[in-house]
C-alpha cells in the first residue's frame, strides 16, 4: 500500500513538473525534465514531440530518436507518438554516487529528419528517500576506564546515507542508559556526527560491560533509520580492596592433629580483575610468633595447616590476623581475624601422687585410721579431666575424699597379720574420656605383729603309745605347737603341768624339751605294772603379756611279749615231772589231766594254746589246744604200755611266741579206783565250794570297798590341792582339757581280781586253787588240786593261804 502511494505521488510530481517546466522556460534552447528515481520501467516522462513543437502525424516519417550522452540508456522515445518513457529503472545513488553532488542529470540528444533538427534535453533525476542510514560497522567497541571523569567524550562512527538533502542523516538516538548520552555534531559538509558522553561515573565491579544501541535517523518522509551496537567495556582500576567472607572466623581443631592437616581455608575476593584481583595471603604483625610457628599459611590459596604438634595443655586458644593483598600497581589489602580453639583430646594419662604413706603399721590398728593421703590430677579438660580413684575391693581399705582431688586411704576392716602379712595396694586412677585412660601406682603396706594369737597344738588330745621296756630317755613324741605371731611373740616354751600320781610327780616320769616340745621318758615302763598316764603339757609364748594353751597327753603303755607262759596246773616242783596214776579201766573220753598255763602279758600276748610235744601213743590221748584238757581217745588195752609219757607245751600268741612245757608221766593201775571224772560228782566238791565261796564273797567285798574309799579320798585331795606356783597364766584362748573320770592317773592295777576269778572258776570244777609265789619275779602261783588225789587234806591250809594272800593284796591296794 505504501509502494502504491509512492508511485502515485511520483506520477503526480512528474506531471506537474512537466506541465510547469515549458511555461517557466519558454525561450530555453535546452529542454529540461525532472523525474524521481526508482520509477518503474515504461513510466511516461513527457511527450517530447509536443514539447518540441513537432507534428505528431509526421513523426513516423521524420524518424525521431533519442541518444543518451555518456550514460546508460535509461530513457527512450516512442517513434509514433513522441512520448519519452523510462526504459530502465534509474537509481540516483548509483548514477551519481558522489555524495557531494547536489543534483544528478541525464543528458539526451533528440533528432528528427526531413528536415533534420537537433534538440538538447536534460532529465534531472530527483532523489527520493529510498535508502536508510547505515553504519559501516554494525558493532562498535569502546574501552573506557572506570576512573574516567563525568562529561568525557568518546567519538563514535557516524552513519552513512546515500540519499542527499533532506533524505540524508539528520539525527542520532542512543538507547536508554544511566551512564551515557549522545551529542550530535555537524561537519563542514553538513554531515552529522555523534559523540558518546559519560554522564555518570562507571564502576566495573558493578557493571563491567555496557551494551548500547545507536540509531541514525534521516530526514525523509517517512524517515528511515539505521542502528549500530556499542559495546562499552569498562577497564578495571585497582579501586577495590580484597575482602573476606567474614570479618572474624572461629574454628575448632583437635589437639594432636597430624602435622599438615587442614585447619581452615580462608578466602578473600577482589572485585577487580587481572592482577588487581590476584590475592596474596600473609600474617599481620599482630600475629604472635608462637602462632605462626604452630600454623602454616599458604600465601597463594589461604590454606592454614598444622605446622607443629598442638597440645591443648600448652595453649587452648590461638588468635591471628590474616591480610589479603592484591597484586595491583597500587596494592590494596583487606584483613580478617581468625581464632583457633583447640579441642581437648584425652591424650594425658591421669597422675597419682602419694603425699603420705604410713608403713609399717600394727595389725591392731583401729578402723578409720588414715594410713595414706593421695592426690590425683589430669591435664585434660571436661570429662577427659574428671578422674576416679579406686583401690581393690578385696582389701580391708577404702578411699575417702578429703578435698578436691585429695583422698585418704583408711582402714575399713580389722587387720590380721597372720592371714595377710602385707598388702600390695594398687591405686588406680581412671578418667572419664572416651576411650578412658588410666594409671596406677602400687604401694606395699607391711603389718607389724601383735601378740594376739595363743599357741595352738595341731590336736587337742594326744594319745601316745609307748612300748614297755623302753630305754630311759627315749623320745616319745614331739608335741610342737604353732604360734602364727612373729619374733618373740612366736617363741614358745613347753613344760609339763605338775601333778602327782601315786605320790609320783610327772616330772620324774617324763621330761619335755622347753624349746621344741620333744617328750622323753625318764624311766623304763612295765606294762604289767603301769598301763597308762594322763597329764597336761602347756605351750607359752614370749610375748607381753604372754599367751599360752595346753594339751592333754594320754600315755598308753603297749605290752610286749616279755613274759613266757607259766604252767600252774598240774603243779610240780621246779624241773620235776608230774606223775599221775589212772585206772587201766578208764573209759574213752575220760579226763586224765588238765594243763593250765598263765601269761601276765596283755590279752593278745597271753592267749595260750596247748599241744603235745611228745606222746608215747598218739592214738591213746587227745589234747584240747584251748583249755589244755587231756582225755582218752580209747580204752586201754593189754598191749598198751603201763607207763605213758606226755610232754605238753603251752605257747602264747606273742611275736615271737614264748612257751613253757610240762612232762606228765601216767601210770595205769589195775586196782579198783574210781575214775577221776567220777570224783567231781562227790558231795565233797559242794562242801569245799561252799566254804570257799564264803571267803570269796568276803574278800571281793573288802577289795571293792577299799577301792571305792581310795578313789573318793583321791578325788577329795585333788579338788583341795592348791595350784602349783609354776602354773601357766590365764590365756584368753587357752583350752585346758579336764577329764572327770574316776580312773586314777598312772594307777598300777593289781591282778588280784584276775586271781579271784580264776579261783572261783577252778573251784566250781571241784578243784582247790592255791596262790603261791612264782619264780623270776612273778607274784603268785595258782595250783589246781583235784579231789580224790589225796590232797584234800590240805584244803584248810590252802584256804588259809588264799585268805592271807587276799588280805595282803587288799592292804597293798
């Protein structure tokens, strides 16, 4: 639509121009035309024939034509009508490229024939606004220092417009900017120029590049424009100091951190660029040498690393001032403060210090007595520096805190040196760090002995068996007591507590070594006289006060087979042969004789067995090995010898065995004599037994009565007898064993009861028992006299002898 409007205006302009031109120049010899450029091909410029006064009807015969002078043929004429038209589009800027030309003409020569005539024609090409302004460079680069003052000018490339006159560049416009504006300058040839004006200071750190658009506007209608980009790069000036992210840094570092480990990396920034923004880090003068020695600062990247081993206990806080300087011509710097807090690490063992320690102490030290003062410490802090002190639980001690980190070791239980003579007390201190650290120290506590233990015998009652016939001075036993105390408290002295037995002092029978407790016999003992002794031995220590204890000693005399059997029946003179007469008509199984042997040894050694040593006819007689009875095994025959010789041996049960023999010579008689076995049935036996029984009852009753009286008198004397001067002092742990028995100590027991029992047994069998002295120191002999042997007439004398013997025995008892 705009193009049509342009063409219509062009035609109107041409027509008006051609219409007025002849009137204005009626007498000119040169015909002038003005046409706008860029008219379409075929567009009518003017009717040249009419304008030249030629007859249009004769034009074809006159051959009218137009020649262009020195230019391309842009115009031509119609030969039949004489109209001048556009042959080719005309571009004024191309046809007249010089910007200085104010007008542009095409010169034509028109000619006709018949007659020949020449005409000069000038066609002015009128400029139209068909070209927009344009810049030779679409982008302009400007480097402006940020320190440039306000109002400074910067030349810009001007825009070019091939159009002329009013259609050329008339004005410039700058895009909106708070820092820049544009000012238009006019050259001598009327060309318009634009200067860039700085109207506000630049700051590269805020905006390093400014992008502007410069627009050139021509004066045509409508106006045409052209644009160019202006890139303003603000040049840096070292006007910014390096700045840290924080003015103050606080960082924690663990003590004992490895050397070279990173603590922190400080970062400073400089808004400048280039060397103005390159930063170097350093310590300020306010940073101590100790701090600089502990930490290394990298000047290039600001890394702070551990340089030496950090110890919390040496210094807990490090302060430093770090400077960041740029590398600009006029270097500027910034600074920050850095505080390094050392975090405690549980790297210090707790320490124990024994302030006082009392050793040795007495074992009777009271409880709650302070024996040691201990202090503990830990160089760490927090839980790492809180410590706990303890001692073993299995010891009679406990800790009591007296003040801050001071403890007292006190006795918590009674001490006993005899159980534990010394204690290795280990103090263990442990902190509460993670992991916890500990330390310990061991002290040895010695206990001093106190005489608090009585001597102790391994047994409370000693039974010592002593073989009779011992040698005087023989060692019987070692009665050693034990005292767990020490030194003089354990030195023991032994002695026999004096007592008399049958008017005989114990010190006359026994002796004890006061140093080691060895008990000795001072005499030879005879089991047949003395069978046992009962007395006390005391052990006394040397403490102050001394303590003692006693023990009961029971001496038992052990029998030896030192007495051979004594044959008491059949009685015979020493070394003689017993002769017996028996009827030849004696029946089988008849009792011929009975051998009785006695042994004063103990029961075991006094067990006697009988056997034939020699016998004339072994088929005629038998001997009971236990009771010594000799009986016939068959009746005598006429072939049997009249005299029979029997040798009987009585052997005891000792080791070695002792024995005695008796020889019995039997003579058989043909007389009618009653058998020995029948004699035991006569009434005389009962008479004799009845008489003897009376004596026995009287004798036994007397002996028993006298024995009872003796025991009672002895008890009364013992109870009223004052204590000997050498008796041991009372002891809190002494145990004196008292035996409330009716057995008199070391009583010499007589064998009278045995003789009476034997007498009673024999008389019940119809025999008369006679008690007579025996050889080799024996006290008595018992003879068994059978009835009917012709010895019955001696019964009265035997009875009297027995009574006398009984009386003598009772008196001695």
